[in-house]
C-alpha cells in the first residue's frame, strides 16, 4: 500500500490528496491514473479533510443514505481502503509542511 | 401503474411546464400543485413531492409530508449549507438543482423514487461537513447533559414542561431558593444563558419529568 494505510482505529482522520475531476466523480492518483469514485467514495473523499474520523463519516452518510448502518460502515471502510491503496490519502501529520 | 409525483412551486406556470415535460419524458403521473394544496397532498397517495425550497415555510411542509410517509425532493437554486442541512433534518430525501435542466431533474426524480439519496455532486461536500459539525455539537450537548445530577435532570425536565422555579419547588417539595439553586447549576453545566434555552434543550432531547419523579 502506498500513501498511508487504511487504519481501522476510530481516531484516524485521513487527508485527501490528488486532483479531483471537474465533475467530482473521479480523481487522478499520484501515478496519473484516473480513479472513478462511486457514490460512497465521493462522499468519503469530501470528508477526508484531516479532521473527520471514520465514525463521523459513517454517521454523516447514515443520515443521507437510506441503508443499514452495517452496510454504510462497510462501504466507508472499503472506500477508505481503496483510496489508500491508490495513494490518495495521508495522515494529517504526513502532509508536507 | 405509474408512480405519482406532485410538483409544488411558487410559480404555477413553471410548475405546470415542468410537470408536463416530466410526464412526457418519464411516463410518470406528474401533476403541478400550488403551495396552498400542501396540506391535502400530505393525505394523498403521492409517491414523491418535488417541493421548491423557495415556497414559504417549505421546511415545515417537508417535515409534515415526511412525517406522513411521503418522499420529498427539494428543488433548489443555490442553497447555502445551512439550508441543505435543515432540509435533510426536515426529512428530505434529496435535492434537484433547478438549473440542472430537465434531463437531470428526470434522473433525480427516478433516483428518488428508487429510494436513493439524491444530492447534486457540487452540494455534497458542504452538506456532509454540515452533518459532521451538527453531530459534534450534539455530542457536546449530550456530554453536558451527562454531568447533571438526577435532581438537576428532574428540574430540567420540569423547566421543559414550562414550570417556573416556584412551581418546580412545589412539585418537588423543596424551597424556591433550592429550586433556584438547581436551576442556576444546571444552566451553568449546560452552558446555556437562561431558562428558556434550557427548556428548549429539554424539549429537543426529550427530557421530561416523566419517569424522573419518584
């Protein structure tokens, strides 16, 4: 994995890095590949601001999407793992000064 | 059996034109209704109400419709994050941008009828951040409520029921001074400015004297 791992602890506050497309539906990873974001990943991407934890993401999406909490939690986790795998997330302290 | 969709806009000409165009494109039963019909719509068998956010008291109408089991999709122009948040909290299933054109409206209506959340991409970030912020504020209030003693919680419930300190004293068989002291302490613990704010908070969090009084 590159760019930080998708840690499961509830205090993790990932930061997004990468260029979002104009329509907001895809992002370009550090290698230049275009990654298409599904609905959950688009929401997770928006919340990767360095201050929002995974439980907070789950709660926000739960308010918005009509799905069971377990499903939302799974989808958020999957999105974080995928974004991490493509090097699109980092820890707040890993950001360049 | 086509789904029933009702469009409620301020401008009836716009509403009728949109309804006719949508009906033509998506094969739904789409009608336009003035805001004055919202009360009747709540008791009808409509599957989806597309409500213009600019309609007076649209949030209160949305809540009434949602409470009645209807899906409400807001037609928005350029809403701020607070309006979006309030709409979601009022029970809206999503938003359709009035500037998005008929094709986008058609897709959003169909998505709403399928039970999907409908938030235009450009509005998603602000709305999500607002939801996170609101949750954090609620967490802070809940933490403060946990610091109340059983007696203070009881007094808070009575404030929420609209009692003043003398009535609270009578109800709890304590002196008015003691009731006043409990009130002052709970105001400080909850970081609210006055009894009205405390009473509103009690109502919002469902704190009642019921079950608290021995």
